[in-house]
C-alpha cells in the first residue's frame, strides 16, 4: 500500500545532488540539479505535492541528509546499494537516470532500507574503525622496518618480535651509510608514533566500553572466548540493534554464509558471500581461532569477565565455549582445512554472540 503521493530519488554526491520526483496521481516527473546543501534540498522537496517521501543510496556522504529531512518532517529512507534491482540490459548510467530509478523503486515499494545508526552509535563506530585503521597502519610500518633490515641481512633471533627485548635490539642498530641510517630512523619513528596512536585509541575504547549504553552488552559478549573488550565493543557498535536478527540470520548479515547458485536439480555452493558488515566479520573470524584450543574450565581472564556478567550470560557463554570447541574437533577429525573450519566456527560464533546480546531481553 502506497502512502506517499510524490516519490523522490536523490543521487547524492559530495558536490552535487540530482533529484527526480514522480507524482503518483498525475504521473508528472520533475528533475532538478541541486547543491548538496540540506536547506536547498528541503526547500525543493517542500515545493512538491505532498506527502513526499525521498530515498538515496548509502555511501560516503553519510546520514546527515537523512537526519535533516526526517527532523524537518519529510520522510526519507536510505537504501542499501547492493540490494538495488537493476535491469541487466541497462548500459547507460547517469546521475539523472540513477535518481529516476530510485524514485521508481520507491514508488513500487522495492526499496531495502539500511538501519541508520544514531549520532552516538556512529561516533562510537568511527572510533572503532579508527582503531582498526591504526592497527593496519602499524602492521605496515612494522613490515617496512623488518624488511628494510632483511634486505641488509639483519634478522632478529632473540625470541618473539615486537617485544621489549626486540625494541632494545632495534634501537641498537647502526649503519655506515647515512642514507640508510636516515631511512631506518624514519621507519622506526613512524612505527613508534603509529603504535602510540593505536594505544591511545585502545584506551579511549576501553573507557567508553566501561561507561556507555553498550557496557552491559560488552560484558555479556565477553563470556565467550576470543571476545575481549575491544572485540565486544566493536561488535556492539557495528551491529547496533541485534533484535532485527535471529541466530540463523546474523551470519548472513556479516557475510559468513556460503554463496550459492542453484537451478532446477543442480545445487552449487561456493565461498562465503563476504557481504554486509566487513568489520564485524573480521572480528568474528579472529575470535573464532581462540576456540581451537581445548576448553574445560574458564581461566583467570575468563572468570574476571564472567564476574561482570549476569548468571544467565555466564551459563550461555560456558555452553557456547564448549560447543564451539567441539565444532573445531569435528572439523579436525574430518581433516578440514583450518581456514575453512575457522570460518564455519565464526559463523556459529555469530549466532552465540546474538544469543548473548539479547539474553537479558528474553523472558
């Protein structure tokens, strides 16, 4: 059932917005090129026959326009670009055609909306992603430094790398060539600065995880092995509203289900889809490796986390730890490749995380 009279598609870019509106009663079509100023867009939408409903694709421009329009009383939704239906034979793509396509899909109620986070949730999500960027930058800085030494035939053999002893060894390196010494000093300084930036972000996340609306959920998720404070907080802010999923659909949201192409009597499955939230998927895959080790009773670290959670969450986490390790044993007995087995465990881990995220809300 259609409630709006005018359906508006917005093709939003950083420097321009192309709008296309369709009047559902008369069939009249309006097209307009606007600047990305929310006030100008709102004024043009208000000039159309009401009620008006607008849609635009999720992208790098964020959700500011969505919030402005809805606060002003103009209904607006954000569509998932990967869920848009496009004709296979359409070989012409312009901003105006994209806007018209969005308006038509909105008119037909064929829009798959994304869940728009609150301002607070988006800020917390940016903090988590900034930490992930710092982690990647630190890895690259370390690689540059270690490979620079390797090209000179210098290899550290005093134990694990990037420890206190390794740092003392790095500081002792000296080179006869001034250019090589300057390169080493630059790479070493970049590594130290990046590590300091990562540590500051870790501190900010830990403080927010202990004093925010996400604190109870982080404590519940921490009842599972591999879900530290950083991982639990990351999952909490990336997924947001866990109630929109079930234990069997959360894996699809994070792209951990197998791809499939089946027709008639044939069925073909491939690698995982890797759709949805890639940040949450990476956290789950990394956490799943912890369940490979044998699990009998919780250690000191786990007991410390359990002390912050409810009895129901502790019991659920204990059962999940046993189950996930048992799954690892089954895959090992079947001689599955560890990387494939770990993804399967991560998919089931997503379901256990969901059950813990909503455990206190269940009767």
